[in-house]
C-alpha cells in the first residue's frame, strides 16, 4: 500500500510554477496577479483565502485580497466583479464561496469573465471542459488528476466510482476521468443512489467527496483499490492544541490496508487544490486557455 503524499506533489508543482514565474519576470513580463474577493467574516473562508495568499507569495505571484463586509449588496459585489473583469492588471480572480444568503452565488459566478475565472466555475468553462476543450479546470478535481499522474496510477479501462455530485468536486471529477486520456468507466453516486455499498465495492478507483466523516468503510472497498479521499470534516478533539481535528470521508485505519494507493486526510488532496488554482492563474497570465 502506498500513501499518496499530496504535500510532496504540491511542493514539486509549486517549485516548477515558481521557476516559470522567475523566468517570466527575468524576461521583463509582470508576475501573474491573482485577486480574491472575500465577503463577510466566515472563519473557514478567511483561512482558505489566507492559504491562497501565502501560496501566491511562495510562487512569486502578486496577490490582492478584497475584503468586503457581510452586508455588501449583490449589486455592489457585481460592480466589483465588473471592474476586475476589465482591469488589465488582474490576470485572474476568485470570489470565495459560500457567500452570504442574500447574494446569488450563481449570478456571481456567471458575472465573472470566463477568461479570468481561475476557479473554473463559470458555465463557459464547465461547458468547455465537458466538450474536451481547453478550460480552467476546477481546482480539486484537477489536483486529484495531478496526483494520479504523479504516481503513474493506471486509469484506462478501470471502474471509477465517484461519491458526491457537487458542481465543484464530484460532477467534474466524474466527467474528467471519463475523458480520453484518462479513459475510466465512471459511476457517479449521490445521496439517492441505491445499493451504494455494492457499487463502491466494485470500484478499482474510489473518489469519496460527500462530506460525511469516515463514511467509506473497509467492507465497501475492493482489495487493491485506489482510494482518493476528498472529504474534510472538522470534529472536536481534546488531543490537539486547536481543539479540533480533520476527518476524511474514508475510515482510514481500516481501509488503508486493503488499498494499493490511498490519500490521507490531511496531507492528501487538500494541498493540491491551491496549487491547481496557482496553475490556472499562470495559464491566465500566459493567455493559454483564451489566447487574445
Ligand atoms: P457538497 O455538500 O456540495 O456535495 C456532497 C455530495 O455528496 C452531494 O452531491 C450529495 O448527493 C452526496 N452525498 C451526501 N450524502 C451522501 C450519502 N449518504 N451517500 C452518497 N452520496 C451522498 O460537498 P462538496 O463541496 O462536493 O464537498 C465534499 C467534501 O469535500 C466536503 O467534506 C468538503 O469539505 C470537501 N472538500 C475538500 C476539498 C479539498 O481541497 N480537499 C475541496 C472541496 C471540498
């Protein structure tokens, strides 16, 4: 059994992005510029945006965080987005989700210029992705593909079961793994799937992205399967300084011995997500997806 080390892969990818940025700057180009809009004071969102800012610094990007109060109106936020869409100094930007309830997330996503939509959530980018055209890939599924590539895990002809059908993880993951080059036979499971246990037990590759701590147990996993655990659930703990610990969607201790490869939580998929956002921003700065 091999434990997939997301921290190692993320570090290697960050270092190659940093090298490329250094070359761009040495050639007289500006360093890529990523902007994050944060509305309100949700603790987890602040942490995520903080990590993104830190990662920008590590790879040599310019980064700006636009902090707006929780009572910002939808119209004000849409104005901010319109300004970033036309600002030639901004290569890509994200609006950190979730947004306060009075703002439509879908309206916000669709207001972002697809050329600057480095989260890859705009329907133009998801449509291009589904059609196999160049697009900004959503960061978490893209990070998982990078892990599979790095470890040389065979996917062609394998049965992959994805648990969870969200627009940011499960659905794009299922689509990407079914595409040419990855060539999996994919089953997408969700909360209404019948016989989930049997379906998961038939998988060569399991991607668990449902957000239910330790849901996937040993009896659901075929001997030799590859298990990718996307879930992150915070639970209280008296054994850590912070007072909580992170659990994945997989009951790691009992599932790991059955696997050929498994991602731990933390330290598996998590570190890859931010690196994929950096890669999208670099692509945006170079005009790789949407050449002028
Ligand atoms: P979501 O809540 O939007 O979607 C969960 C999906 O799981 C839904 O489609 C639902 O149908 C399915 N589901 C729920 N209960 C189920 C059940 N009992 N059986 C089968 N399917 C069930 O969640 P999301 O945004 O896709 O995130 C999923 C998990 O991944 C969360 O724990 C989240 O924190 C984590 N996450 C991690 C990263 C990372 O970088 N590691 C990134 C994004 C999300």
